[in-house]
């Protein structure tokens, strides 16, 4: 390498081609990384919005308890026992509308851009008894995002990432 750099013949065409190809490879890898970041951020934001919608849709169940001095989404059943009254919402339907999914996949033309799977939702109700440390009705969601890579000419495996978001409802008054 040192002898090539010290060569005084004046022919730098090969060296220029190597530099240009290296820069193109670096730019392609950087563009793919940014594409993956943008897709993951968009899916995370849409899932966050859907979970917040689920949490706020449960305000009417939570409000009844607040009005009586408690803050949980509970109701009395026929045997005078407290049971949770929680609506899971239609998170998949909200995601389909926000992201333009066909089933659980997003296509750009005929090219698969990404796929969502394994949606898990966990809703944490505020305890019925007053004086507890948890003051918020929380909803957590996890989804697996699979993005096929466009860099690497399909020799690289697709990106699999498990996204987690949290939303909640906390009454103002």
C-alpha cells in the first residue's frame, strides 16, 4: 500500500475508482440504517397512538371510580364482588388505519416494506383501594417488527426488533 501511495507515475484513476466505490458503499449502508430507523420510529409512534387511544377510551370506566373516591376501573357484579371493567380496544384496526397495513404487512407497490406480528397488550388497572402508589391507568404494548433489508442484495437476514410502548390515562381532576 505504501509503495502505491509513493508511486510518482501520475496515474490516480485506480485510486479514484476505489475511493468512489468505498464512498458509495458507505453511503448505501448509512441510507439503509436511516431507512430502518425511520420505519421503526413510525411504527412505534403509531403503536403509541393506538395504545393512548385504548387508555383514553377507558376513561368512562375509570371516571366512575374516581367520582366515588377511588380510581380503578371496577364495577360491582351481581354477587357484590368487584371486577375489573376494561376495554382492550381494537389496536390492530387502529394500526391498520394509521400505517396502511394489508393484514399485518405494509407494501410499497409489490415490495414488502415491513411486517408486524406478535402484538401483546397488557393493561394495568389502578388498584381499587385509595392511598396506593400507582395513580394511573396504564396500557403497555409489544409488537415484533420485521423489515427485509434492501442493502446486501438479500444475503443479509431481515431486521427483527421487539418494540414496546406505554400509554396511560391520568385524570386531571
